[in-house]
C-alpha cells in the first residue's frame, strides 16, 4: 500500500484516494481537515497541493467574508415607526374675518344737504347718506365729490380730501354701520373769501356728483351755489 506524508503535520495525501489511500483513512482525514482548515497555520506543501487546498477553501466557503448582522430595531425606533404609521394630519381652515355689514351701494343710499353756513373764511356744508335698502350696510373713508356743469363736465376740480375740511378739527377714518334707515354724514367746504389767487370769482355748477366710499356708482343732487376749492372730509356717524 503506497502512502506519502506531506512535509506539514496536517495535509492532503499527495496521491489522494485515487492513489490507494484506504477509504477509512481518507474519510478520517477529510473529517479532521474540515474542522481545522479555516484555522490552521500555513502549511508547507507542494505547488499542486497548494492549488488543491485553495480550491477546497473556496468551495467550503472558508475564504468568504462573514455577513454583517442586521441591527435589531430598538424600542425608540419601534415607537417612532408606530407613531408615524398612526399619525393623522388635520388641516383646519379658518374663515377670513368679515365686516358686520356689506359695503353700502349707491343704489341703496339717498343724499341730502343737512346744514350749511360760513365759518372762518369757509362755507361748510354737511351732507347726509341714508340707507334706504332692506339690509344693513357700512361706509368707510372719503366720498368722491365734484361739481358738474349743464353738460356734465367737472367745474374747477374734484374736491380734495381733508380730515377736517374748513375747520381745525381732525376726523379719523372710521367704519359707520348703517341699519335700515340709518345715517352717515360728511362735511364739504368751499373757500369763502373770493377773489383769491385760486379763484378770480366763484365757480358755478348745476349738479353735485357724489361717489359713496368704495363705490363706482354715483349719486347726483342739485347744486347751484358759488364755490371755490372744494374739500371733503371722511364719513362719520350722524
């Protein structure tokens, strides 16, 4: 029975099983080698045995890198996942703030001269809006005022805006709520000392055209007095 021992203390028989190694011995050698092959020290063997050993290690998986273990989920991560899965986004729509009443339309208002009189070189007139509509409405700010001639042309210029026309009183801009039949007033002033650098004489017209604050429609009433440099104030409760 021919049998060669490698120069190393542990190694594959040079002839292998086909060279006449007894099956019992060959099986014992394989069993021993499979247990120590991955942890053995370098074996001094021949070139052909080294190649065979390398192939054997590749086949048995000894040269494969160990797979990294997947991290186990922690309690914190499980809590975050559960919170994300069960969370519900709720969108709340807040309606925009609205006025107590809608803006008054020219069609639901009437305009009347309430008072008029001279004061400190000015002629001051007080005009009154009345809500004739069926619903409450509101007015805020300055009316647009001008005097028209018989042909509908503006005479001199539209009234300028002043917080206290013709007086030293300053009226703030406020919102006036008008119930059905309610009133709001504004002042209209004209310079009374004519002639002056702006007016060689009084200007004359036939119609006073008034746009309620925020309106594109106008109210027209007769206007036949002489005037110069009209000024208008904001609406207020009256």
